[in-house]
C-alpha cells in the first residue's frame, strides 16, 4: 500500500451538546457545518492534501486514468424531446468537456448544434440542459449551471432564428414551466436563489419581448411555508398542482383554461394520496394515483360536478406502475414485474393494444411522445450502455435512434439471480454480475451497492464504475433490498421512515450471504453508494465495520439528527422522519452513521466524496463524518475526503474532472482490493 502522511490532519474537537427529548446528543464537529469559515476552508485544504498524498501515489494510477478516459470520452446522447418531425437532445462528442444542445430533423437526419456552452466563454464548468420545447418547435427553454450547483439560470432560444432571446429567468429554481399554445408567451413558477420571498408559490405569465417586471400573476398558492407549486401543461388549459408538506403531504389540483378572465377551477383539494395528472386533448385529465390502489392505477378525472370523481382506465396490478406517458392517443405504462421491465400500450379506454418488445435485462425510461405515434425511450442493462430507441405504436416495431458505444467487451459478462434471507426471514433477491469465472463461486474481490429508499427499485444499469472493476475480475453484487419497490409498495413501506433499519439489515444480510457462500471474504469486499445509498453504506460501515475492506461513500446523508435543518431537506420528512418527533428521533439516532462512530474501532478504508455545490445532501455530512471517523479509527487503513468546490448533486462536471474523480475512486478500490491494473 502507498505510504500515507503519518496521520490525518488534526480536526479540532469542540463538542456541542443538545438535550433532545430529554436525551443529550453531542456533536464534536459542529463547527465544520460552517462551510465558508476560514477554519473550515483550511480544514478542507488539509484534507485534500492528505487524500492526494495517498491517491496520487497508488501504483498504476496512470494506467487507471487512461482506461477511465477511454470509457468516459465517448459520444453520448440524452434529454431527447420529439416535437413533430424534430428531435431535440443533448450530445457530447469525444474531446468535448460538456454536451451541446442539438437538433435533428427526421430519424436519420444530420445532427445540428444549436447551443454550445463553450461559446459563452465562461469555462468548462458551464453546463446546459434542455428543459422544454414549444409545441410548434420554434422555441426551447434550457438551463445553465455552473459546476454541480442545484440551481441555475433559464434561457430561451429561438430555433428558427438560431439565437438566444433576452427573455430569461434569473439564477434560482424553476418549479414549473409551460409555453402558451401560440408560443408568444410562457407561464412559470420560479424561486430566485437566496430569496425569502414567496415567489415560488405563485405562477406568472410572461409575454415575449416584455419586461419581467410586467409579468402577470395568474395563480397564487397562498402563504403557507412548505408548499411546492407545479405547472401541468396542456393544449387548451394549464393545471396547477400544489403539494403541501405537513404531517402528511396534501395535494390540490386546479385547472385553468388559457383565458385570463376565467378563474382556475379547483378539481382536487386536500388529497392525502398521490395524484400525478396529465392534461390531454379536449381538456381531459388523466392521473396516476395510489387512491384505493397501493401499486398505482391510472384514472380519468371527471370534474363536471363536485367532488371530482375517478374513472379507472388502467387498473392496479400486483406490481408497481413505474412510469407512464402519453403518445398521441395512446397511454404507455411501464411496470417492474419479477425484476423485469414491462412496457404496455393502451388506448384511452384502457384496452391493452401491444407490449413493447424488450430484452430480459433492459431498464427503460420513457420519454414524452406528445402527439406523435412514436414512443421514444432510453434503455440500458448491466452490459449495454444507454441507447435511445423509438417504438412505432402503429407498426409495433422498435428501432435504434442512437446511443453510446464504449470500448468494453460485454460478451464476457453475465448475470445470475440468487436469493438470501433477511434477518426477519424474508426472501430477498440479489443480482450477481461478472465473468463466468467470477460467477462460479470462488472467493474473489467483490463490490456491492444498493439503494433502499424512496420506493426506487434497483434495476440493471450500465456503470463505468462497475465496468472498470468487472474488467479486473471483480464480482458485482446488487441486492434488491426493501425500501425500493421491486415487489410493490409494501416492499417500499417495509423499510420507510422509522423502519429504515430494515433496509440496512437487508444490505448487511446480503454481504453476509456472499461471505458465508464463499463468494468473497471481508478482506475482499467493498461497498459503494451515493445520496440515499451513501446513507446506506455509511450505516453499514458503522454497524458492521469488520465485514468490509473498503467503502466509497458519495454525496451522502450521514447526520440524520440534523439533516432536515439544511437546504430543502425538510421535505424528506415523509421518507425519514425528523428528530423533532420523539419516535422518529429514537429511530434516527439509532442508525445515524455520524452518531454511531465508536472510538478505537478498526474501521475499513473509507473514501467520502462531496463538494461545496451540493445543495441536496449538504457537504457538511461528509466533512463531519470524515473528521469523526479519522479520530475514531484504530486500523491502519486510510479515511479520506475527496472534495471539490465545484462538485454538487448534479452530474454536470466537465469531462476532465469526471475522469479525475473516477480515477481517484478506482485507484482507491484497486489499491484496497489488491486488483491488477
């Protein structure tokens, strides 16, 4: 192992003790929450020097970096939107730091660059993202970000004239947007960055070519604090969807014809269930809901009389509806059934017309089809990078629109499914991915991740992170733990809120199965995860440190007692609970990784990844956890912080920085697992 600096930089202990529900809770590194203080900046600088002294001395780092660049620096497509015969999308070609927004006329036409972020002259950290295209394809809205920030600026582009318009929304958060039917105006809900005003609770109309100060308020959601207002676009009307985050999330829905003299009509009020509407032709409203259907159903909303009533279009089944969209006069619905994606096409009466042909291991993301008879979708698998495909509803055929091609030999990679038991006896599936030799059962270096939250299932996806390690003989394990929706809503609720420990127990049980069945051993097992998955691996690290050799914990939540006090994290109350509630507090404190670090424990090697720009999982979590784990660790394994001022929660860093960041993670794991480079 490369030689580290003798010890990590010193982190001053300044305990702050709070009495919470009668229980004293001590935070030794509260001062690291102040991101801009000179002390914190000096601490970050010291940590970066310490991490680099290790990462840059790892044998074979240059070869690792070359391979990572070869896998990342390829042509990519994303964010596709089709309007008529025009396809709008983002594209990056080899050598470019950031993708451009492009246009293609017809399925086989040439790609034309409309907007290139390099033309702004603001450097490689400027990224652009396509948001919305007008129904006549003459205007598009896009977002401009600097680094990984969550907020951005929003600009309009005149497609016909190939020029940017002066009509723009300043730096902030766009909560809702729709072009007017004639493309002469747009409607928006916008929250300026750093603003305490209630602008995000109002919708405005802006006429192109006028001053924004003259914009007209068309809807106001009231004065409540925790309210999110969204705009639902339709041809003849707009919808206003209000979510109020209280003890329970309550939803209101209003419908407003494109007529300034008519008041928006309340359709749904105080709904304590999920209600996700779409406005289709002739003012019809379809909605996804879990009312009387835990696994969701699609209904048509009748609002000719009060209260509104639902007519069932697509009934609930024994598996969750994962996604849905409309394509012309058809409904397209995707399900996860027995861990396989299934995409069905219905007419608006609910009659099943066809099933999109897919490969067994495909993961699918539906793209908006608007008035076309063509469904565009993304698909990928463990071995296939993202492809954009088109399905003709009339011909019932799938064609490849475009995709990325990597220099990766997927023919050697296979996958199998095994089952293990959770601590309560529940049978839980796990996907194992690797070469035939890796799947034969001999002990070998293994990497494992999962998610376990928000009802998000873990499904086959292509990852350069994983592909690089598979090439070096690793086994990849993906347990489908509770907290996701692999087996319906009940699978999710089994590990939600105060039951979060169930997801952690499932993850640890998966690791134990791998060890007990000779697939790996603690000295060869590494785990990784980001965001909510970062919380998962952080909890695994602190609860069973002897089980793992290395942990990569990216942009995580780790202080679960205080997480809700920062940025917008309070809206996650329904998922985690908060320490303001006694029973929530007890559950959170019991598994909060930061609060369960113990002194003089031999912890595995740990790499925490975060950055100043993360406004979702505040970087204070990674800073405080790094300091606490470094102080407590009695093993000789490194605990490091890979930190960038530009890194946030959004994957928008330039190519060179992404190559460097992934090289760091791969070098760390190659070193800890003893992999041949």
